[in-house]
């Protein structure tokens, strides 16, 4: 799989600042797109839904002409719950109370205007790494869920008992099967889930359980 480009979506109504940000960030290896309003960004999201399938960052001004940045952020998150995009807000100088509220809403971080370009790049790099991690977690969840869907009902039952650390003999007794039959099912479970051992299966299942709302 190719490495996704370092996308940064900038929502800033002050044209000169938007242009300056684009120049600085493009020169630093990011791939940027600037929007002058909340409406234009929302329109873009509807036209290019693929942006939610890859990592990226949203650099969002708190005060926009058509909608407050925090309101757009809340709407964005509610409409695209599983997206991996991390958000940094641009706030007015000294607006500490607003910054605290933004962090509580789930923003990755914030920057007070006017800000140092190097400081901005550092925070965006950190935000992008967080986005990459979220992307990796989501890919893992989707793949694990897909593997689970290929297990037969019998194999799912065997897997649940394996996760309880039961031996083949104990599983056989509980399921009224021969030990040999259970061992065949265990082998099939490990093969389909692409795990080398029951311990690895338990580790991956725990990660899956923590990252998702699905239950095997």
C-alpha cells in the first residue's frame, strides 16, 4: 500500500493568511487545500468523500463568516464518525477559555494567532502522526472484522472458547465434539484469522475489542 499524501485542509476566511499558510506548508512537504468558508469545505467533503478514507489534518479557524469553527467541527465529526482526520484550531491571541473548550470537544491542539511557522509545522507533523495511527487502527479493525465474517458458526464458538484459554479437550467436552474435531476447528480459526498461535489471536482480539464496537 502506498503512503498517503500528507493532506492538510485549511479553512480560513482571511485570504492573505490562507495563501501564506499554503505556501509555508506546501514547502514543508504537506499537500494543502484552502477553503474560505465552512460552506465551501462542506461542499468539498460531499464531492470528494474519499478524503475520509485516508489520513489528513484539518486546520480550522475558530471564527468564520458563515459558521463558527467549533460548530463546523462538531458537525463534521457527527457526520463522519470513523474518519481519521485530526483537527487543529486557529484561535485569537490569549483566548485560553476557547482553547480549553476546543480540546474538550476532541480537537488535537490549537494555535494562537499570530503564530510561529515552525511551531505550526511541528504541531501539524504531530497531528499527522496521530492521524496515521488512527488510520492504522481503523484498517486493523476493518480487516479483523472481515476475517471474523469468514468463520463458520462452529468456528466462532471454538474461537470464543479459545479466548477463554480452554484446551482442546475442554472445548470438546463443552461442545460435545471429539478432541480431533476441535483441533481441526482450532487450526481453521488460526488460519482464517492469520494468527500463528492462540496467544497471538487473543492479543489481536483484545486490540480489536478496544478499538471497535464489534463483538466476535
